[in-house]
């Protein structure tokens, strides 16, 4: 399981991202799994990043969000299996919105 803090490009904290793999694949090429988004921010950050916040809130309500590892990035799917984003290194792109991720895996 991997845990990340989701932040805007100008460092407003907006929530969390958790990735789990299905078969203990160690996140190798072709690996699949599920992810969850938790929108969580204070009022000032929500207001400063309204479009990003709204997207994260919508994803927080969805279940069965899937990911697929391809080469050096991870494709992210919505609950209807449409590709909605991509994760590469510390950069997250969801529905045209850009975010920065900070790895929390070792700190929890």
C-alpha cells in the first residue's frame, strides 16, 4: 500500500491518495490495483483551488477506482473504467487538473 498527500502546484494541501495492488505485484509493469482519494483541506485551501477541490471531492465519493502500471507511469481509471489520469513520479494529472504528491508511505 502506498500513501500520498495531494497538493496543488502552489502547495495547498487538498487531500490524500492511497494505492493498493491486487496481487502483491510490487508495482511492476502491468500491475493493477485499486486507489482511493480522500479530499481533505481547510477552507482557505478549498477556496484557493476550487476546481481541483471539486474534482477531488467527486472522486472521494466513487468506489472501485482502478489503476494500471504501464512502463514508468500509472494510469488511473474512474468507476466506469474510463482513463481519467496519470501518475508519474510525484506528478498527478486527473481530468486535466495537475497536482503534486508527497510520499507518506514511510511516515505512517
